[in-house]
C-alpha cells in the first residue's frame, strides 16, 4: 500500500496535483474538502453545519472529518493506497489518521508539502472564485482568513510528520507538470 499526504495552504495546488497522482499511482483520492462539499450538495445535516464554517473560511470540527475518513477507509479496504488531500489539517487529525492506518499496517509513506507564498495563494483563490461558484473563494477577506487559519492551525501538522522523518517540501510555484515531476521524484525516494 502507498499512502501519501498532500499538504499545503488553500490554493497551493493540492487538488490539481492529486488528479495527476491518482492517475499515475492508481490511488484512491480522499479529499475532505470534496467530501464535505458533496454533503453540502446532498443537503445533509452534516453538510448544512459544515457549510456555515466553510463559507467563512474556518475549519470543520475534527470529529466530523475524522469520521468521514474512517468510513472511506472501511469502504476501500482493497485499495492499493490513498492520497489524503486537505487532511490532516490539525495535529489531532494527524494522530487520528496514524491510529486508523495502524489497523491496516499501512502507515503514511511521506507527506508532500506544496510551498506557495500568501499573495500568490490569494490571487489563485480569487481567480478560481470567478468560475468555481465556491463561496469560500469569492471574496478577499475570506481567502485571507483561510490562509491565516492554515498558518495558525494547520502548519503544526508539518512538524508532526517532520519529526517522523516523513516530510518533503516542494516549490508549488511554476509549471503544473514540472511540480508534478518534482512530487513524483519525492515519492520514489520515499519508497527506496
Ligand atoms: P479544500 O477543498 O481542501 O480546498 P483548498 O484548500 O482550496 O484546496 P484545493 O485543493 O481546492 O485547491 P488547489 O490548491 O488545488 O478545503 C475547503 C474547506 O473545507 C476548508 O477551508 C475547510 O473549511 C474545510 N475542510 C476541508 N478539509 C478539512 C479538514 N481536514 N478539517 C477541517 N476542515 C476541513 O487549487 C487552487 C487553484 O490554484 C486552482 O484554481 C488551480 O487551478 C490553481 N493552481 C494550482 N496549481 C497551480 C500552479 N502551479 N500555478 C498556478 N495556478 C495553480
């Protein structure tokens, strides 16, 4: 099994690179953002509660996203591996993920962190907001709040993996295919 965490601030290119990685490595893509948006689209109670937080650029409670990931792991027990996109976003989520994966004897191989400066992130999010219809991409104040929440609540997750010797940073600015090649190289190194 190959289990990867794709990490980075909102707008760093996690979703973009995940699409390419799942094709190359045949992995199951678990994006907590996508899972939450499908709950919102389905009008579930969980979705309605999550929407109020997401629209304001805030994180959804840990137990909600951990529960969603737990269900998906159970549903995909024969998968060749997973790419975790946008999860874990807090140290508590990272600890829960390690615990869940211990049941499958398939720990995280590596965390790939996409590094992009704040101003480029805001530019990308607002550009996507012109067409995505995502409420959290629409105005600058919300985009800035998301980046600030990332810096305060999510950045410590990088230290968590770094302490386990599982952290690899990649420059997330530049050509999408070049960034993809750099990510693949880090993945291959982690498998040696
Ligand atoms: P996500 O869906 O994870 O949204 P995101 O951070 O914006 O990342 P995304 O993958 O969509 O964007 P990407 O960087 O690919 O989360 C949304 C919300 O859900 C969170 O704010 C939170 O409320 C909630 N949530 C999700 N997971 C949670 C968790 N675990 N715990 C608690 N709450 C959670 O791309 C952005 C744009 O950049 C795109 O338009 C793309 O085309 C462009 N781009 C990508 N690469 C580029 C490049 N190299 N050059 C130029 N542009 C590029």
